[in-house]
C-alpha cells in the first residue's frame, strides 16, 4: 500500500514534498512578480497622466489670460493630446 501526502485521491498534487514542493514556490514567486509589475505599470501611467493634465490646465490658463490666440491654443492642445 502506497501512502501519499495531499488531498485524498489527489495525492499526486503534492507527492513527497508537500508545501516544500519547488514548483509551488516558483509559481507563487512568479505570481508575486507579475502582480508587482502590474502595480508599477499602473502607477507610472497614473503619474504620467497627471503631468499631462497639469500641462493642459496651464495651457488653458494662458488662453484665458489672452497670452495665446485661439489658433495657437488649439495647435498646442492637439500636441498635448498626442
């Protein structure tokens, strides 16, 4: 009779090493790194968006003060939008 560790008849899932199975730790590490990359990418995009909106606000203020013509404002706004 063979004894296995694991979940009943699913003993082959954790055969031998149980939680010390290297495959489990590799998978958890990969999952952690992927989550970290997603968080970093989203935070960079958010900070970049904030800088762009600040520039658009400054441009709008210059137009309201009369420092820019409507043509200049629209051209610069188009450049910021890209």
